[in-house]
C-alpha cells in the first residue's frame, strides 16, 4: 500500500511495504521527498551522519553542499531529493540509508515520457547517490520502487564511480529484477593514490626530461622574488582567501570568456556557501604558490570519505610561461600524501585533460546508465541508447565549432 502526504507543500512521505523475507517477517522503509532547499534543513544532520558512514563519497550530495546547489543552481521547483529511511532500531529511531537528488522530466530525447534523472548542475563532477554502508541495495531498491509508483519508466544515473558500492548495488538490483539497462557513457579521469612521496612519484611516472623542464621553470620563477608553496584549510581570514581566489580566476581566461565564478552571481553564491561550509567543518583544503606574497596559482579541494576532490584551480596568466598550474599540481602531490586525512585525490577533471593527465598517473572510472524501472522498458532503453549517442555526436560537433570560432575571435581581438 502507498500513502502520500503533503506537509506545508515541502515534502511527500511515501510508505513502502516490502515482501516478507526469511530473516524478518516484515520490513518497511519510508521515503521523504524534499522539494526545496529550505525544506532540506531539518534533514541536514541526518545527511551528514549518513555521509560519514557511506562507502562511496560525494561531497556535492552532502547536506550543506546539496542545499547550496538547490538554492543557487537549481531551476525553480525542479529538483527533488528522495530520502530513504531504513528500519527502526532498538531505540525506535529510523536512520537515513539513501539520498537521491533528482529531476523528473516530462520529455526526454524527443519522447513525452516521465524520465527521472539524478541531478547534475554546471559544477557537478560526481553524481553518485549517497548510501549508508551495508544498506546500499535496500536504498536503491526503495528508490526504484518509488519511481515506478510515481509513473517513471526510466531513471538516468550520470557521473557515478565505476566499481563502487552504488555501482554494485545497482547491478544487483538489475540482475534480480531483470531490468533493461544501457550504459550511455564511460570515461576515466586523473586520480592520485600512491605510497610514493612527491619526488619519488614524479620520478616513477614522469619522464626525466619533463621533470627537468618543470624544475627549470620553478627555478626561473623563483628568480623573480620569494617563491613559496603552502597548504592550509582556508586560514583565519577565510573571506580574504575566498575573494583572492575569485579575483585570480576572474583575471584569467575564464573571466575573458565570462565563465569565471565571479562573473555569474548564482555560481559565485554556490561556491561561497559550499566552500564556507567545508571551511567551517574543517574539510576545505587550499594549496597555493605565492611570489612575494602574491598568488600565482591556487587550488581549492574538498575532503570527503577519506579522500579529496580537487574542485577549482586558478592561476595568474601573467606567469603563464612558467606553467604555474602544472607546478602547483606537482607540488600538491606530497602535501596530499602527507595529510593523514587524505588517502586518495580525485582530480574531477575532464577525460584526457592536457595538463593533469600527464602528472597524476592513476585513473578513476566514471559511468552513466539508463535503467528501466520494470522489465517492460526494453524498447525505451534501446531507443534512449541510440538517441543519446546521436545527441552526444551532435553536441561534440557543435562544441568543436564553438571553440574554433571563439579561438578565431580571441585571436582577432589580440591583434
């Protein structure tokens, strides 16, 4: 039986009763669907507690970051969060076992069908749902049941880690219920995980000639003044650091193209809230190279799940010939490896990144899948597979044309 309730227009509660199993005469789980950033507030504590227990990490879906994204980056009333609650323990308190931010679309790839998609925004580098360790399969199953009851024949899962706990739980559900599915995208991105220290790591993974060139660039830059590399958690003057980072990014090519955070009020507000909450929680990691106190390159990373996510890098283009961004990403290797809170680092970079792929040797796999909510969705899944490939091809060609025209325009402006 299902029972849907609305409270102040903020959330919907759906009670699902599962088929009795051999281990328990009766199991049940609740799903609370939050429909706004403000309505998420009562659940922030539960989200943070679950994130600490999750096998897969995703800082973007932790409470404060998710609320900031919903407040500043989500279209009005378009993003919901399905919170899945597990069975009550001996203390009769139910615990959160899953969080699925999603958008329900009425049209998808030209078809008038209600497709749900785990939410991504312009600054998304990961969309792996947060799941409590040991409860992944139950949480994923409850979310699928909820989507099916709401009339969604298909769910899209973009940007999730391959081989992780969610990937395993999703595969198990697909196999158990024989759900039609298709992988629509897969790529790898630079990742850092090694027992080698900074210098030994570079010696093992970078050609000697390239290392000598970067050492030469560092020494040449040091001839201009006092050169210093450092890391910190945002410092006592966090607002000053934040403003400095935004100014540095805006002064570069992102500012010229209008894509810098400071150029877009909503994105700036999201970054300020996101970085601010991580600074308060002691989970912000800042790395920088300064020349006579002036920032030459800065990196903002977020700690989560025993690792770090390198979110944004900025550098002063007046020093571009010294490759300050590459120098920073090499210097930070040792800093991350000496940090007891960091076992690995996700670059969050695009695949085949021209800079970081040649510095960090390990790779993290990222997938995207479309999965039907019942066995009757085979034709729909097959159609979305073909249509997705066609859409990706058209988008790739359009992007290539855009960058070619943009490069020509910038060349003309420079002359």
